[in-house]
C-alpha cells in the first residue's frame, strides 16, 4: 500500500520533558489510523509536529513523499485539520466560517460554493447556515469545526479529539461522517482517548503513553496483547466468602473483583466460561439479577502494558 | 486569496462589538464629553492674562529678542496681550510661585532658558509654547543673519553693515505670516488641545484592532490562528490582508470622529484641516503597527498583550504631555530622545507644530518619524513572524 505519511525516529523535548520519544510509524493511503492514549501521552504534540507547527529535535517526517516544512504549501493544500479546540470566528456565520476557510484553499468561487454546500450537507447543519457560532449547541459547534477543516476535500485529514465534550447523538453523527470521508478516499489520522471510538473507527491503532509507542496494530491484534480471554460481570445480592474463594480457584480465572454488588471475573482462557459459571451459581443457589460477558477491550491492553487504566 | 482574506477580516472586525465601541463609539463619546465640559470655558474664553515672573539677570537683559518679545506680549496696549510680567530675583520668583501669584517664572542662563511651573495646565502650556517659539525664531534670525553676511561677503563687499543686515532680517521676520500673537488667537484653545489629544489617542487605539486581528493569525494565540497556520497561504500575505482591513476599519472610525467633531460639535480645525487629517491617518498607521508588534513579539497570552499595549500607549501618551504638557517639557529637557521615539509625542507635536511654527518643517519631521516608526515596527514583527515556530501550543 502507498505510504501517505512516514515518521522516523521523531523526538520532541520540552527542556527535560520528553513529549515524544523516538516515534516511528507509517500511515497508508485510505486508512484511518488511530492515535490512542491518555491525556499528555503525546498525541497532539505528534500531530503538531507532523503539521510543522512545532519544532522537533530529532527525526524526519515525510508527507506524500516530501519533507514537511512550514512553507510546504503544496502539501498543506492537500491537508485538512480538525483541532480539539473549536477554531471558528465568533463574528462570522456558519456559512461564512466554512466559506472563509475553504476559500484559503479553493480559489474558484463556483467550486468553493459547491464544496461549502456539500460539507454543510455532510455534517448536517443546513438549517443553521445563518447562525453565529454562539447560537449553536456544543455538538453543532463541533460539526461546524469539522466542516471548516474538511470543506476543501483534503486527501489527508487530521482529527485531534474531535468528539471531546460532545453529546452521544452528535458523536455518532461525527463518527459516521468520518467513515464517509474515508470511504470517499481520504486518509485519516484520528487521535482520541476514547478507546471505544478507536475500536469502532480505526483500521489500525497506535497506543501511546509518555510519548512512546507501546503497541500498534489492528484492534484484534492489540487485544491479543491483553492476555485475557473474557470478562464476566455478575450483579449479585449476597455472596459468601466460600463462593468467592471457589471462583478464584478456578484454573482459567485470572482475577476476581467484588465491588458493591458487582462481581467481575477475568478469564485468562477457556471456551465455555459463561455457561460453567451460570451452572456453578445455580448449584450453589447464588441469586443474581444480571450476568454478561465481554471480550477484552483496548483498556485491558493498556492496563496490561502499563499497569494503569487508559483514563487514569 | 488576498481579497478573500481582506473581505472576511473586515466582516470580522465590523461585527466585533467590543472593537466597534473602542474604535468608533468611545472617541465620539469622549469628544462629546469634552465639548460639554469645556464649551462654557471656550465661549467665555479670550485667554486670561497670565501672571509670570522673569528672573532679572544680565543674560535676559542681553537677549534682545526675548526682551522685545516679552515686552510686546505684556504691553497693556496690545490687544493680544498674553502676560503680566513681574521682573524680580530668583527667591522672590520662587515665593510668588509658591503663593500661586504667578503660574511660572523664567530664568535665563548663558544659552538656555529654564521654565519653572508648579502644575500643568493651559497657562503653563502657553508659557512653554511661547518660549519654544521664541527660541525657534531666534535660531531662524541667527541663520538669516549668517546667510546675509555670507551673501554680502561673497558679493565682494567686505564692509559689512551689521545694523542694516539685522534690520533686514527683522523685517523679513515681521513680514512673515508667523506671529507670536497667533498663540492668543482662537485657533488653539484648551478645548482644541483636548481634541487633538483625542485624535492622537484614537489613532493609537488602532493598535487594539490590529492586535485583535493579528492574534487570529498566530497559532500560539488562538485556535483560529492554529487553523490558519496550516493553510497553504503565506503568512505575510495573510497578515497583510488582515492589516489593511484593520487600517480600513480604523480609518472609517477616524473619519466618523472628524465628521462628528466638525459637523456636530462644531470643532474648528482651522485652515490646517487637511494636514490634521493627514497626520491622523499616519498616526493611525503607527498605532496599527504598534499593535502588530506587541501581538507578534511578546510570547504571552492575549490579555497580557492587551495590557502591555494599553500600558505602553498610556505611557507614551503621558510622556507626550496628553495629561499635562509640562511632562512633555520635562522629557524634552531631560531625555529628549524619548520624545523623538515616542509615537504619541510625534502625533501631538505634529498637531501643535501647525499652530506654533511658521513653516511645516517640524510637522513633516513628525510625519516622517511616524512613518519610519511604523515601518520599523512592521519590519520587526514580520521578521519575528517568519522565524516563529510554536514551542508550546
């Protein structure tokens, strides 16, 4: 596959602090690459270095086969960026904001008008065209923010935590919009600290912590690193110490945590763990109101790799 | 692309209520307040006779030009009489000043005149301006005499008639339009000084507009700046469009201020209106350049930059004598370089020079100084901007 971005041995320091530590990765045409990590892991710094907004001490960055520099205007023309902060003019309407940013890339007025209308339809804010940003809800504002970044139909799109502080409906709308962009041929780099988003959206994921790559691969490949088969959660009323001890002693069980009424059992292996557990609970007359099984998540991977939760 | 940016910059500025207030409304409100507060003073004003003292000394007695000028300006038969002069010694002058019997006294030294006043105000300002003017005329006379002598000698006549030359020169000066009595004419009254102060302040307020729009172009200052920094537009071109838009908006504000003061407040800018407008336009450019300079050079947040800009503008205004012209005199006397590099001083000095000097040399000197100041600020800002990378976003 054709490489759109090549990053080699990228390092960025703030005095003593290593914000990015020897990062190397590639991004391929037409994929959504997720940069997943907790706050302060170096995701945004990486994006800012890639965009040549920040200096870096070591390494090289190539975009579309060319070195990325502040004056790489031919490269910038192909790039769209949606930052974490909403970057729009308070004094301009929704339409004017999109038209302004699109106009910095597209000279032809008719083409620009067409592009602006298209992106307004894509992010579904047609009825708010004449609204000012302060008249929009948080979700609509995010959609406007995205529209401003992609109206010029870029080939490469950077999305830096675009769903922070967004309601679920708007989040779904944004995520489906991003998939559409990928389906239309764009290559996307998506940073997030929401593992669910990374799982749903990304073709490949890089997990970052303290400026280093901990792991990279597809969601399934990464989950294998978690070293667990499944997690079963049971909502119980009363649980004797003996039952708890029995469950802990099952060979396949990795850990058992009882917190208030929730019993979470992590299995390292085993194929019929849920069925066996239900049998055991019946046999020992343990009453429960809910029981469900989960496959390992990226949070488990992160926990396995770093010993802490992704959202710590 | 340039016009696209220019058009939207104008829209952005024109819809920002805070900027509109400070640029358009505030100077007009202030002008109205000045007019209301001082109209009574203005109507009843034919300047009062100002009590001053001159310290008797051989230097004063030997200085014919000063002697004659002050004799004339204190002549009871002179309709434009300005001063009531007490000739006395230094101690008595000090005591009279302390007792507020005089607004100030002059002490003549070998090649200098010291003005001592107790406070700042219109009368003190006039005293200072008269002394400045006489010094200026003295220099002119000396230059003319030197030239006359040179001409006489170069024509082969070595019997120089100094009295004749002196009289010729005095006649030239007497027939020139410049006349110290202009000071007591109704062109530059206290209220006019206030209006010129207002125009200078409004001009320097252009810095607020340019700083606002420049912040929108800097990645480390705003999210919009970050977004514009990754567009395929050259920083200089982007900034130029925005700054021209700022200047355009500033000029509209300045135009409204002139129209309002002329047609509503009936302010008479005299025969120098076009020059006053010209200086206001160039002063606005200096204000704009100052705003860009503060926005691009200082690596701090927007509020701090605003604080720096306002504080600097106020300091410049203070030193230029906007809150009392005595300060301008003190600076002139002790640190003259400050008034040469101070944009507020260049503006006010330019305005006053239209009234107090018989040629436009000083006016053009201030005008050119403002242009150089603006160019320098913009050059430094642009150089800084070109090198700028954002160490922390």
